[in-house]
C-alpha cells in the first residue's frame, strides 16, 4: 500500500461517491493496516454525517470493535459476524 496520502485525502475520494450510493458496505478484505483502519473510521464518520446506511462486515467489525463510538447510537446499520470470526474472538459486534 502506498503511504503518500493520509486518511482524510482517502476519505475525500470515497465520500465523493456517497450521493450515488443507497448503502455503504464496510469490511470485506480491509485487513488490519493502521492507515486503512484510520481511513475506514473517517469514512464511517462521514457516512454518518449524511445518514448513509451502513452494512458492516468482516474486517469492518474489527474497526468498530476498536472504536465503538463510530456506530454507537446510529440507527441504520447492520452488523454481521460469521462463525469463524466468533471462534477467533475477533468479533463482538457493538450493534444489533
């Protein structure tokens, strides 16, 4: 991954698409790179600002378990946790 941008620049690029989306899916294939985690957190914050519904799955669950305030109190969301993630104890969704 290139390291020549910050999470805000990356979030700017992604959030330009928000007006064309009905929902934002966050999670599959993100990994655990700190820059990606910060970027995803910023994208989630921006999606909330425009009330964009979120589906949080897979690695996205890791992000929100590390920063539960990202989804706390946000009414429109779905979190999915598969059996493998539960076994690895990397999944305790902070949402219903």
